[in-house]
C-alpha cells in the first residue's frame, strides 16, 4: 500500500514575514471542547482559520445522525480555507478536541494576503494536495481492508502526524497526540464500536499499540506499517 507523505503544516512553511502579515490580517480566537465549533457544516461565514495551539477534529453527520470523523487538525493547520476562498458553504464541522487557539482571517483579507505574498501559494497548494492524497488513501483502504486493517492504517497516519510535533521515546514509542476516543477512531474507519474494540485488541496482542482512556501509543511503528501493508487485499 502506498504511503502518503505528511507535509509540514501550512503555518510552519510560511516565512516569518508572511506569518506576521497574516497575523495582522486576522485576530486570535479560542475554542474549547463542547463549545462553539471552529466551523459549522453548511455555514456560509467567510473566514479561514489557522490553528496555533491545540487539536480539532473534522466531523460530518450521516443520514442516521451518527457523527463520522473525517480528519484531525493540529498546530499550524488551516481550517476552512476552501470555503473562504471560493465563497462556498462549509462542508464539515470542526470541533475542538482540546483547548484551541486559532488565527481567524476574513476571506477577503486572506485572498489579499495571497496576492501580496505569492510564495505562500506553495504551502497552501501542498496542504491541499496532501489532503487529497489522504482522502484517496482512505478510500482505497476502505474498499479493500477489514476493520482491523483500516484501524492499523489510520494509526500509522496518526503516528506520522504526531511525529510532526514530538520525537519518539528511546524505545521507539510514539504517543498519538490528538486526544481521540476509540469511538472517534472507529467512526473514522467506518467501524462499529465492537469492531474497533476487536481491532485494538488484536493490535495490542501483537505488541503494536497500547491504549488507555483517550490515549493511544504506537509501540512499534515499523511493525504497524508492515502489518498495515500486509493486510490489504490486492
């Protein structure tokens, strides 16, 4: 299975001058878990956000009312940039997983920033391409793998995202930084709570992961990558 590289976040790819200019164009807002979302699906408000601190999840409801996790966003990531740039309704809701501090920039000012700082288009496009690759990989895995295999692929992805911000422990352990519940992780891979629990049990038995309340630690990333690569049907 092809691995999709995880690029550095948009904010980190900007120069100091670009970050200063974008900061002047917006204002800093705070969001808390269970409170106002960063964006709300269907909303037509015209602004984008850059997460400066904290973690958020991108979610969307199904017809049955079940909430599906689509992605996570962490420090340096953009939220709502496509809707802001093209004046379209929000396609998903973004909720804080932990206290979030974010730079909110009106759409017009963001477009003007891009015009004045054309180099910033490159990290913007890299972010969009990265997310398209992430979505394509998710769809391929979903079409050809069982629940445990889909969960393994997701945990590899989240471990690589977490390595943006932390070094592995001396024994190679990698804590998954976004504080997602097992229900969140199960919905992300379209697995029931029972299927996700069985998947975590198998991965624990193989010595690949360790779990606690809203905490997953990858114990052996190379082993988890090998398992994920080997469990997808050709």
